[in-house]
C-alpha cells in the first residue's frame, strides 16, 4: 500500500501542526504508544485518573491533538484516550487498513488491549466514526456507550454534489495551490473557517497522499451483537454524510439506538468556537454519564 504521506518533509509539516494543536490545549496530556498487529499506534491521554474512560477517534487527515482541541471539555469529567488513527494521522504507523472489512476494528481492539481497557465509552468523528463502527462489528462487547458524530460508513451523499463541492476544489488546490482555491475547498466543509483549521487543511492536502477509498456502509446484520446505547449526531448541511439521511438510517443499524440529533446550520466540520465545543462536550457527557 502506498505511503499515506508525500515524503519526510510533508510528515515534518504535519508534525508541526500536531504540536500547534496540542499546545492549544489547556489541560495537560501525555503521549502513549501501544503495539498493534499493524504497528505502533500513538495515543494522547488526559483528564482525571480514575475518571470513566473514553476513547476518541478523529476524522480523516487529522490527529489526536486536533480532536482533543474540539472536545477539550470532555477532559474535565473523563479519562480521555485520543487515538491517532493509522493511515489518517502522522503520529501513528504509516499503514492503511482495508475499508471494506473489519481490519480497522481488529486494530482498534489491539489499541484497547494496549491501553488495558477491557470496556470503554467510544466517541468517533467522521472517519473515526467508521472505525468505531468497525469495532462495534468486530468486538461489540468492548463498547460501553457509543457516540458517532457525522460518521462515515452509514450513508453517502450525492456523488455529483460531493465531486463539485469537495472533490473538484480539492483537486484544483492540489494541482495549483492558492488562497482562493483553498477557500473554495473549505467553503462546503468547514462551518466556521478559522486561523488554525484553514491553513492546516491547506498543508494537509499538500502533505497527504489522498486516500480516495470509500468506507463500506455498515449492514444491520453486522451490528446485531451491539448492546451499547448509541447516540448519533448529524449535520444538516453535510455534503459527505447528509444529516437527515444519516439519522433516518441510524435506527436500522443500531439495535440499541438511544438518541439522535441534527445539528442545524452545520457543515461536515462543526463550528470551531468555544461555545460550540462546550455544547457538544456537554451533550456527549450527558449521554455517557447517563449509564
């Protein structure tokens, strides 16, 4: 499988961004490395020791530091383990599991073993939602409660709309980067463009070898063994995974669906504001602590 990155210089750029997002955190975190069948995996750990454990999985072309920045209030109540998803983060081994079977679920099960987490809450965002679903299919008994935010692997948006609003602007930017083309790419992706995420995505597009594989959609029979209460949150203007379609299919997939919510005026990447970070973390915390 081709490397996820376009050389050592590209990896160095992504590592600098990882440090920048981690420096934004107000709560101390520690780096951990765990062995898996696919190689070494990096995890950022923070929050009170002895608090309920939560495993958090970030989206494509991001990292543990990125997702912790957006869900930092969770660190007040939980022992959070933010995992650097292989193939989508510069911090873990350069490997790309299949997106058409349970390889990601097997890998994540190894991560939980390495963290000595027999059973834990799981929060998956976008690509990380797909990884979470693969764990639910492979080892559902490892999940206490499951939260999926704009997850891949449940529904797909219009191919034409995805190409014209996301795919084509991405291709044009990679061919000839410019500020105008970067703005065209993020316009249908970010709800609130800011001074971190916009330039980061520009560098990420130039640093990653794009993974154009489409994660397989989950089937109801794959998740029959899932007993964990599940919360699914969608975004109403998400081009990739349209929120209304996502919430409509959720009851077919998750046998113990405990709640759904459609976030209004929201693109695939939710607002990166302190107010929204607080609301989202409180929504997730309330659900996880209900047990």
